[in-house]
C-alpha cells in the first residue's frame, strides 16, 4: 500500500499492482482487505514483479529503441 503522492501513482496502479491509500487515512482497511482475500493479494503482487522484468528483456528494449530512433535528431532521413 502506498499513498498517491509524488510519483507513486505512476508506478502503482490502484487495484492492479498495489493499493493506493489516501495520506492520513491509514492503511488498516486495505491491509485487512488483502489479508481476507489471498487471491487478490497474490494478483496485485504479480505485475509488480513481472512487468519490470518484462520491460528489461532484450526484445522489449530493442522494440522501444526502434520505435523512438526515427524521432531522434540526426537519425531520420
């Protein structure tokens, strides 16, 4: 659980790869909800672990580079 402050919402998508709790609200309710639903808890952890690993795979890195190279100064025709 994280508060939706700073750049946290850019990394944590509420209900997908974590839970966002408003600052000052406390996380007890969110912790209880995850404790009572192990499947949901496991499902919110999966993308947090797998997505960054997938983004670092060479095929993914090369695809992203190929998509931006034409836009870089000095690389276009």
